[in-house]
């Protein structure tokens, strides 16, 4: 127990680091409770009353804000479910099944990790235009499903599960699907949770693809919608509203993080893959 | 169960409606979303801010033209990534707000249409545009948009501090007529007030310094863009301008290390004499100058950039309504023409935002002249200069020049070297363009 206790010096250094990281968030929160006019005159007024909720009220008064919130939930949830299903199946296949060109295919998947989204955005945009998928939920969800990270992550996790479990299940007469569904998949819960959280966060925060795929307000996600709602020179004459938008957009992320912090921390520490 | 099915059918039928066969126009704009305040407003005279006035105008158009369906897309500023994506997907909107300096990027590739036929149908005579506004939409002899305003840079002036510095005469600020006078006045200002003469945004605000450079290059008739693929910045004229900017910084005659929001706030807090920024701050600063307790209460004036070299030729830009190239029915084109005619009728209301009107007749109206400070800045519509119509990629170009100017002004790089590097980098960019 005593071995885990941090020395006072380390504790102080960590506290200082945490304070530095928290500072911008606290500053954002503080600014969001001040009127735009007060902040334009002096952003230092954020430390003094009066504070106000008018910036948050303005967000909800925006005619389409609720719709953008629902769009973001649909897109992020859809992307998360899709990635979990596809990555689990592909991961199981790569880790446990023998089929022609398995290694080659896996290398191709790994190569996908090295290709930045920017490199494929033009052909993808044209493909989606040909298929008529822009300004639709599938158009916003489908690109997330092609990520290589999930497949790689689940493959590694399945590989770490002892193969003796497969042999025992097959001896007991289980089919391949039963083995996958009832024996192995439940064991991957920590990895599923980690992958799910990261996919949800990534999809929620995505700005670029929704910006160019959803070009009508009805299909904006929250990130794009809130950006469109900003008036010109928002950073000077609309600072309070801008900060309230930032806080509002991050609330669902905060909820997801609090709910799944154990999985996120274990993923960050590299312990999700055994 | 039957009841449930009946209810579902009833709901389904209730959701059905007769097909809407009205011509539809898709209007895409930036300026933000303000439906909460102006969602149902049709009283244009009472609307405020760019977003409020435009939202109200569109509401009113819909109310007065029930035979036309208007679909509005509010896009994140400046909206060009989305527009490019829509064009690539073959589904562009019908009318789009666009900065005049950006028009050539689209017109040169045939992505937007010349609008003369629409203007004729709307009974808008291009001869009624102000010179600055017309120059902004005229590319290679054709009009590629209906100008909506002219945006210029102004000296926003704290008259209380100027009076302390002895730089007021007959209630008007005394502005310099040469670089030497500017330095002398700035030194006098600092000596008497203890504050910097200029407030400037020098961090992450490339357009701020570039506007200063362009203005005084245009004033000297220096060939900035000799052709569509080259820039010329390694010139004696450019060296003189940037050397002045460096001198101002080196002598502490300006605020330093401020970004745009910080500089904006610094002016309202009375931390310096002059903030050289755009027409768009006229409204907010005028309101601030009327507010009890404000450090600039009753002490605010504006003026176009002073003539330091050559002639008065401030660099200006503006907003315009452009038409992406697409197949449209005659009914849709007629609806678009009516929309443009309607907007042109309300150009005076738009000028309440602080931007200058695009129509000469509006500029001459007593209602416009009666707006605060407009008498002082109206000349911009006549003297304001746009870049040549063939100049493209201004957003990227200004970013590159701005980086080099920032280095030169703060002394990180010698002025000569910065101008050479800016010229080389911009020409490289143009060489890579298809």
C-alpha cells in the first residue's frame, strides 16, 4: 500500500499539472456565464458578478439546436454500434479463422492506420455524391465504419484470449458462431467498452466530414450547427455565447467520460489489450 | 389493435399534404443564426446586426411572396468548404453570400454564373452600383454577383485621448498626411498620454497587417499582382510601408502581442488612441460609446485610413450575392430575380450594420447620411480600391503575407527578407495552382 503512495513532491507536481490543464476549461465556463457586451468591454469582468444564463438560453432558443443535438446522438450512436459490430466480427476473423490471404488482408487493414482522412476525403465525397448519400444519416455514419483502428484493436484482443477456450467449446459441439457469440464476445467487454467510448467521442467531435457532407441545416450535427449559429466576429462581440456553445457541446462528452472513465483510463494505460 | 392501426393510418394521412409546386430557391448565407430573436420578425427597420437584418429580410420576402418557397441554409463562416462540397456533389444552392475578393476563385473555374441576365430581369441597373462595389463583382468584364456592401478599414479613434495628446482640431481628430507625420504624432501621443498611439492585432490576424500593406501599395499605384500568377512585394514601396510598421512597433507606439479580440477590447477600455480595423466594428463601438460608464463614452470618432503616400486609395472588399452554375427552370430564375430585386430595395437597411451600401442612390440618401459617422466614411465607396479581378486565392495569399509581415513588424526577421520570403511563398502557391 505504502508503495503506491505518491511522494509529496510528485503530488504537488501533479496538482500543478492538473491545475494548468483545468485552467482553460474553468476559464471557458466562467466566460459562458457573462454577457457578450460585458466581455467585449473587458474579459476580466468574468471574475466579477453579475453572471447570467442568457447565453445558455440563447442556445436553446435557436430554432434547430435540439435537432442538431438529436442528429449528433443518432450519428454517434450509429457509428459506435456499427464500429463495434464490424470490428468484433473482423477481429474475430483475423484472430481466430484461417482463410486465404488472411495475412495480406490484415496488412491492408494496418495500412489503413497510416492513411489520414484528408487523403481520401475527395474520392469519398465524390463516391457519396454519386450514391446520393450526402445530407443523410447513412452519409454521416458510414465513413466512421471504415476505420482500421477498431479492427486492429479487436484482433489484438481476440488474439490475447487463450485458444483453449475455443477448443473446449468446439469439443462441446458449439458452432463457430456460438463460439464467437456466447464464449468469446462476452470476454471482450472491456475492449468493446473502450472502443465504443473512443468511437463515440470521435464521432461526436467530428467536424470536417459533417461540414462538407451535411450541407443543409436539417442534417447538421451539433458541432457544425453551433458553428453556423455563430455570428461573424463571435470571438469579439459574442464571446459569452461562443463559450456557452463550447460548454454545451461538451456536456454529452463529459457524461460519457464519467460513465466510462475506467475503460478510458485502462485504454490510455494500455491495459485494455491484455 | 384495430384502433391502433386506425390511429397510425390517421397519423400517416395527417402527415401527407398536397405537393408544393411553388418554385423553390435555396439561399445559403453566413452571418450566423438568430432565429431565437428574429425567427418571426418582418419589420426590417427594427432589426439590428447583420444576422438580424438578413433574417428579417428573408422573412419579409417570404411573407410578401407566398408563391415562392425559400429554403435557407445558414453555414458556418465563411461557408466556402461547404459550397465547394455542394458544387462537387452537383447540388449547389441558388443564391450564396460571398466575399467579393473570393469571387474570382469561383468565376475563373466557371463555378458561378454571370448575373447580368438575372439583374436585367430584376430591373437592377449595374450602373447604379458604387464604383467600389462594382469593381468587387466585375471579373474579366462580366458581373459575377450582385454587390451587397463595401467593407473598408477605418481608423476607430478615441477622441478623449487624442485631445489629451493635442491631436484634435475643431472637434475633429488630426490625422497624419505622411509617414513622418504619423511617427511624429504617435510620439507626441505617447509622450502626453503615456499610452500607445495605435492598437493593433498582431497575433493570428494576418488580414489586419495585409490590409495596411495593400492600402498603401494601392495608394502608390504599386503593381501588387502584375498578372494572375504572380505577386510583387520585394519593391521600394512595400519596403517603405513595412519599415514604417516596424518602426511603430520598435518605438512602442502600438500595443503588442494582441490578437483580434484582445485588441478589440483594448480599444473599448481606452488603452490606446487609434484602432485601425474594419467598418464592421462601427456599430458595436458606437453602441459602446453611448453606454454609461464606458471608457470611450462620448469620445468616439472614425475616419478612413489617412493618406500617407500617393492618393487616397483604401483597400476594400465587400459581400455579394452570387449564383452557382446549375440548371434551373425559368420559374426558379424568375424567383431568384425577385429575391435580388427585393434585397436591392433594402440596401439602406443593410448599411445600418456599418458596411457601406452597394448602391450609389442609397449612399446619397439623407437617411444613410444621418446614420452615425456615415458622413465621415462615405468616401470609401468612391475611393476604395479592390484588387484586380484576376487575382485568386486571397485567403491563402493573405495568410502567407501576414505571417511574413508579423515576423518583420516584431523584428523577428529583417524587413527585406520578410518581403522576399512573402513574394517567394505566394508565387510558389500560384505556381502550384492548376
